[in-house]
């Protein structure tokens, strides 16, 4: 009887597993980025956030759950989440970045470096496969705004066409 019940439950759950899409962006730690890039160079999206940031939380609940964006980022990018107020020392590309207790909350030197001292959350940084910063975006972005941006920058399309040319023909694949 128990075996039959387990078999029925297994079969009932099977279609959900078969049709399930990727549910989350495959976030990696900034300290693991270099090893990943050595194996397979890719563009990088870094989401700089803080624990208290309401717009950061909203991006997590809206933008970063979009199935098209998830699929595109997971296939083509390394995606990194980094708390701009990280208190632990972070090693990145051979250098240690420390927490600076300044102002109301403080900041991590790594976030300050990427954001050029203009600490605003959320902030997104898009880099090419050679660690070159292509663009920094401040503030909340919807998935429909972010998807064409990551495609345009990540695929290097900016080298052969303008943003206006690209977006005119973009179909949101």
C-alpha cells in the first residue's frame, strides 16, 4: 500500500519537474569569479545591494525572477551579488578590499571602487570577459529594461551598432 502511494505521488509530481524552468539566477561569489573566468571567460553582471535597500529587495522579487532574464544571464553571464556594506575583507583579483567604517553605515572598498565612490543601491555593473567595465547603472531596473541592455553589452553588439539601432529591432528573445 505504501509503495503504491509513493508511486502515485512520484508520478503526480513528475510533470511539474519535467516542465520546471530555471527558477533562480546562478549567483556566484565575487571571490569565485576569477576561477570561473579562467575556465570560461564570459561577461559579468554585478548587483551591488545592501540589506536595508528597499529597491534592491524589489529587484530581487521582480526583476531577478523573470524567466527570460534568468535564462539569458545563466547561459551567457556570470552573475555576482555583492553587499556594498560587506564587513568581511574580500579578496578580488589579488587584492584585499576592506570594510571602511565611515558615515552612517560604512562601505566595502570593493563596492566603492566599482561605483567610483558614488554609493547608490541598487547599482549594476556590467563587465566584459576581460574585466573591463562596460556600463554602470544606478537604481531599480525592470526585467524588460535590463534584458536588452545585457544582450547589447554582453554580446558586444555595441561595437557594430548604436543602442538606437539595436533597440529598434530588438524582439526580446
